[in-house]
């Protein structure tokens, strides 16, 4: 199957997250992937990154990614719960409220569930504990439409 491109993922997130434009959706994608990286143990990062398509892998490995510049605080055992992921996303995206970070996380995770296709289960297995509650709550656009049809 064809790998998802960054542009395709961002456009999906733009619709799923209700973002007005491409730039806001791209910021959401970058901040969520960076936040996940920040709360992932260093020994587990490689396994998580290699599951991503090449276009998305470059987001994590590219120069200037703040998630790769971990602070002493995070390197010394920062809390790795869902609140830590919210804070990491807020910090990277410069969101002022946790609700903005939550919306970004759910939109990006829903997009990844749809676009990673056969890699979705492997990605979910490798996600850090801090990300799992959001992963479980995230839905693809099709899943949301199916739920609304039942109402």
C-alpha cells in the first residue's frame, strides 16, 4: 500500500480537528508527534519512529525539532502520564489551553489510525503509556460519521 505523505496527514487533521487552515493543522501534527516523542523513553523511540512512513519520520528526526532537544527535567524521569503529553503538546505548539492540545492529539491520533493502515496496531503497541488514553478516545472521520448515523 502507498505510504501517507505529510501533506495528506495534515489535510486529514485539518478536517478532523476543525482547523481553519493548513498551517494550524500542520502545527498540530508537529506538536503531537513531538509531544509523543518527548514522553517516550529514549530506549523505545527508535521502535516507534520506524513504524512511521518516511515523510513523517523526518518530522521527528529533522533539525530544529524541539522534541529532540530534551531538557534535563524530562531526561531525568518527567512524569509520563496523559497530563505530561498534554503539557508537551501545549509547550511545542504554544497553545494556551489544554483543550487545544487535547483537540490536536485526538485529531492527529484519529488521522494516524486511518492513515497508518496495516501499521496501526504496531504503532498502538509501541505508544508510551502517556499517549494510550488519547489513542483509545481518538476516532477516524468514518468512525465519527458512523456514530452520528446511529443517533
